[in-house]
C-alpha cells in the first residue's frame, strides 16, 4: 500500500487521481458488495482495461452478503469470481487472539495476490478509505505490508464522498449500512468454530427476517447471545409480536439465553 494524501483537493480531483491509477490496467477489485468496494468496482469499470471482482466466501461472512455481492456484480455487469477460504481450519485465526484481524487480512492479501498471478492481472485494489484510519484497525498494518493498493485511502477519499458517488451514479447502495465479519461477535481469546459462527448467523438472519432492522449484531457469550440493534429501534423490536420466533431460533441454534442489549448497537462491544 502506498502513502496517504490528506491534502486539500476536491472529491472530483481525488477520483481523477484514481482514474489515472487504474487507467489501462487489468484490475482485481477485492469485492464484498459493500458501498466502498462497489464504488471502487464502478470506477475501475470505467477506466481499466479489464476489471475482475473477487469475493472470498468464508465462514465469517454471512451467506446473505455473498448473495448480495453476486447480485450487485451482475447488475454492474462486471466479471465476478468467488473463491472459498476455510477460515476456521486456520488455527491462528480460530484461536481468536487479540491480533486476529491482522492475521486474517494477511491471509486475504495472500489469497488476492495468488488469484492476481493466476489470472495474470496487473494489480489488486481494495476499498479501505480515509475514514477508516481512526480507531483500532489492525488490518491496515497487513495492507501496508502487502502489494495491495487502497486507492481511496491513498488519495484521501472518505466515506461521505464514497456515498455521494454512489448516489450520483444511482448504484443503489449509497445508504447501505456497514457490515463486519462474524468473528467480531466473539470476545478475544474465545475460540471461533464453524458451529459457533452458524449459531450467530442463525440469530442475525432471523432478526432480519422478522423485522426491517438491517444493522444487527448477535454477540456470543457462551450459553447467552446478546443482541444489539440501533437504539431508536429497541422499543419497536421489543413490542414485535414475532419476537418469540427469534427466541425459538436462538435456542434451536444452541443458546440457552437470549438478551437484548438496552444500550443498543455500538461497534466493537465484545472487545470491552
């Protein structure tokens, strides 16, 4: 990853710099179907000689996100490749040590570059942006150590400019809420297994099924699952007559207790 330019430039000037970075190249976009990677894919499609979207299907990514990525890639009309990575088979990752995010990103960068070589492409780009440099971001260290390019970060484009681009180009994902991998639902040093990931995914899937809540986190605490949703939706959710279906699903998945966190959703709450 190259250096970061946080100088005063307009959003268009910054996007123009990305155009020059990608123009005429054969580009792989590490693609999740989120706002950042979708905008980056759209930018690449307009100027690159060839664009390939690359999605990694692993146990820490909910199935609905893979499905959405496939759907969005089809709507963009860009070639899309989905590769499988057995995340829980990696003992370093499944041990869930405090530096898990770093090791996970290292594994992903190796996989992306492997596909780049197999497909004989020129470079791999991913969607980290200038708004992502705040807070604890161990994955950034892995990116800096690799040959992966982060165009938004390099030219100083933040989240609001990315969402504005998505709105201006009618990409249909401008207001899509951020998602985090299912591994973030576990406290550090608690082993992450395929079965436990399936328990978490079952609960979150049921919440989306019975409500219109998109931002949901089901935090793993052994026999108990602690559910976080946006604070403004707590009252509506508690009064939902379908909430008993969530309790049934959680217990069928293997939990004994189901708790709703009255503080609501907040990033990284399993690490405190």
